[in-house]
C-alpha cells in the first residue's frame, strides 16, 4: 500500500505568541517549531499500516526551509521518502490554493491512501484534507480513530460528538483525516535518525506544480482576544493565592 | 446571488442544538444586510423560526449521513436558491462535508467563526490564543461555519416559515461512504454531570506519575476528577472522565481547571459551570477568558498548597 501523509510544521505548543508588525501573522523569529500534533498521529497510523500490510510511506509537506527539520523527523521515525514543497510565503495561498498544491503533488504518486491530521494547531481550519479529497476525486472521512483494511477498501471509525462513534466503509484510494489519540506515537531511534540522512527528499515549488497563489479569503488582522469575563486573579505566593481561593470556595461558591 | 441560507443539522433526537444558534446568526445577518434568510432542514426535524423559507431536503439516500450525499444535495440546493451567504453550525458533521461543498463553488469555508462585524468574519487561531478577522473577496459567495456558543439560541426570533420540499436527484453510485449505525463505546460508569465540584486536569500535569497531585485535591474537595482530552488519549485517566465536545458536558457548582489551556472543544463541555477556577502558569491561556477565579502559577506549587488550605478550612 502506498500511503501519503500530508504534514505541517507549526509553532511548538507552549510558545508565547506575539503579533508581527504587519498585524497579519505572528512574529516567528524566536519560536521553535514541531510537527502539527494530529499530523504526527497520521504519520504513526501510516507507519503502522505499512508494518502490517507492507508498502511505502511518503511524507508531503508544504512550508519554508525550516520545515525540513520536521520532514527529517518523519523520515527518522520510518517514512520512506518525502516531498517538500518549499515556499517562504504560504500566506499568499488560501486553504483551497494550498490544497491544490498538495493535491497536485500527491496525484503524481498515485497513492492508495492519503492521511493527514484533522486540523492544524495554528490556523485550525480543519479543511486541508477534505478539500484535497474533493480535488483528487477521492472518498474521505474525518476525525478518524481507527483504520482497518476490509476487502478492497477500508473500514474506519469516525468520532462523533458526546462520546458517540460510527464505523464507515469506503473504497480505496481514499483520504482520511486523523484524530489525535488514535494510536501511540513512537520516538525516532538513533538508527532511524542515521538512516533518515540518506532518504530522498524531493524539493519542489508551487510554481513547478503550476499552481499560482490565490486568496478568496484574506486575513485583515490578528490580535489578542478581548477578555469576555472579569477573571479575579488571586495573587501572592502559592500559599497566599491558595488561601484566597479557599475563602472564595467557602464563602461565595459555598462548596467547602 | 442574494440572501442567507442556514444549513441546519438533524441529530439522533431532532435538530442539533447548534442548529438553532446558527438560525439565530442567520436572522441577525439578515437584519443587518437587509436580505432574506432561509434554512435547509434534513429529514423531518421540526423547526419553528421566523424565516423566509424552509427547504425540507428529502431523499431516501439522505436518511443516513454521508459526506458525498450531503455535498451533492446541498450543491443542488445552492444552485437553486442562489444564496450570497451559506451558514453552518461548526459540528463534527459539518467539518466532514462543508469544506468539500465550498470547494465545489471554488470557495474556502471560513470555519469555526465566533462573530461577524462589517463584513469581517472573526475566528480563533492557535486554539484560542489569538483571534483573526477574515475578509472574503467582495462579490463571492461566503461559506462560514459557526462555533458553538458564538450566537445564542435564545435570541432566535420565533415564528413560522413557508416550507418547500427539495428533492435532489441523487445517484446511489455517488455515495462512496457506507456508514454503519452510531454507537457508544461503553455504558458510562462515571456520571460527571451529577458532581457538585469537579477538579479537571490537563496536559500541564506533564506525566502520568503526577496524577496523584490532582487526585489529592479532588479528595480534599470531595470532588470528581475529570480531564482534558490528551490526558485520556494517553490513558492516564479513563475516557469516561473526559470533558468536552467528544466527552461529557458538565455544569457543576465549581469546576477547577488545572493545567488546561481552554481550547474550544474543552470549553463547550464545562463553560456552563457556575464558578470556574483556573490554575495555569500562562497568564494568556484562553481558559482565563471563562474563569471567575484565576491563579497564575506552577500547578506543582499551587495545588499542594491548595490541598493544605482546604484541609485546614475543613478542620
Ligand atoms: C474534533 C476535536 C474534538 C476534541 N474534543 C475534545 C474534548 O472533548 N475535550 C478536550 O479537552 N479536548 C478536545 N479536543 C482537543 C482540544 O482541541 C485541545 O487540544 C485540548 O483540550 C488541550 O488539552 P490541554 O488544555 O490539557 O492541553 P494544552 O493545550 O497543551 O494546555 C496545557 C496547559 O497547561 C499549562 N501548563 C503547563 N505546565 C504547567 C504548570 N506546571 N503549571 C500550570 N500550568 C501549566 C499551559 O500553560 C497550558 O495552558 C478536541 C479537538 C478536536 C479537533
């Protein structure tokens, strides 16, 4: 089975974010970056499917030069090779234009299965996978918590709301967006890191793929959210703050 | 292109609760833009709201949801009704098909919006740490999905609407997904909704071995222990203690969020709590937007001190 995993590099989770002078994106200068968490689960799922059924795992990533570190990490964990669509200014591509870039690159590989995370931790649109599926003419399913091969197709477990789930079948090739927690992430081994150095990374640009930048939706500005509620901050040393909170719990909330 | 079309969602027991919030949003937008507002309703779920039209979308192939079926049906409806704005509730089902539908029209869905002001559609970035305003290109059809709680169902203008049956032509071969009936994993042994006090732990706890730190607090307060999703994903606490859109919805007298950032999927499960306490080392964590009381600090220092103080107060 030939599996493509589309993954994105995003700022590390506990980053302190500052708005850039342009007012349209964050200041990326002092940040560290990592693989978007749901994408890491998508990669793991692909690696487990390959281990069970054989085949090849190809990482597909659009991003600036720095994204190469995440691609290397994916190769070190066991992906076979990678396609890096190297673009410094992906801000000029909206979700649809970027999905076009990814779909074009993915199509050349004729994959049996395309996996991606259900959303990115930065933009959080939750759309790239679904739009890719539409552009590639593939059946898809989202928020997936289990993947099985069933005959010539797939049987997948979709997460629904309030603790409900549902299985659904579909033919291959197909695209799935993977939910965090579907599996247990592995760490790269030293051997894996060594091997990754000799694995192929094909570098392309969006122009090579013939997809021009396009934005039907543009960012007017980003800013810190206004406080909706007046939070009473209980300050002082941990002990003082704790004592103040106990007062509140005792005399206002009346639960002590 | 004119007017607003609200695509509602029908759940297992009638309209999904976020559908009414979305209808309220559609009515508000209709007043602001001076344009008509209609709604699309699948199956026979009743909807009583002041609307210019209700489309009853009906077809045997739509009795169970599939992304392919819903996309094809709504594509046909949009061609017929020709709305300038299409609104959806940002549910798991909408996440599954609305991006595909917008793509059919060469548009990008503006997903999970929290408001719209003067043509700017506002949504969160970085799991609620920042907000962004998005501008659709003028003259293009807008597709937008609305975050839970961003508009209020009690602002819905009641009334009636002329109903029209819309029966799209659908070919069974279009529907590639074959859904099985929905199910729940196991009977819930823990009913968090009955608890007066809940201590809920998030990824700030760092390791499974640290869980006793918050267990102590729950014990001292006589509280149930709950968690954010990553804690349950990791198996540090059982799934049935997860609070949020995929887990339980709770509204205790006091909810103490320890090391939880406050992503929307968590907030929808607990923001109805009477008093919310947040303990977090990051003063900008979105959880402070809903908290009544906050302690900014390291939970490994604050929580043990709190356990002592609670025990002292209890005598
Ligand atoms: C479709 C979907 C469904 C989802 N369903 C759910 C759901 O049902 N429930 C749910 O909870 N989530 C759900 N999520 C995930 C959600 O988006 C968030 O990723 C999750 O809630 C984050 O959990 P967290 O706050 O524990 O972790 P993080 O976001 O990583 O936050 C950890 C927090 O701990 C703080 N911290 C770190 N160290 C310390 C310390 N020493 N002392 C004090 N504070 C510290 C940090 O400042 C940070 O604010 C869902 C996501 C999706 C896409």
